[in-house]
C-alpha cells in the first residue's frame, strides 16, 4: 500500500530527478536509515522503483518508473 510519505518521495524524484538515501532519510524517515532502506526495498517489490548499482558513481541507485519510463534516481551509498 502506498502511503503519503511514498507519494512525497516519488514526487521529489519526479521534480528534482534525484535524491540520495541520506536526503530521503533526513527528509522523510526522521533520520532512520534502516527504515528508509527497508521502505525503498518495499517500493521496489511493488514495482514503483528499481534498485541497481551504478558502476560510475559506485552507489546503489533506485530508479523510479512511470509508465515504463525512468524519470529519476535515488542514490544510496554501498
């Protein structure tokens, strides 16, 4: 189930094209990194985002999909 916080995160990615997990943690998860990471995994399971590791940035990234089109990223350090 999508909650309001998820909508805010997805809207952020849509507007700004990128967000780090650290930013998402501070803005939407009261500095709970583990909770933010867990929720990103759940959003991937729902098919809203896709996790991958960026070889150039050496970061774990989350792509947001909208009608099968990638419109932004969330970067997570690994």
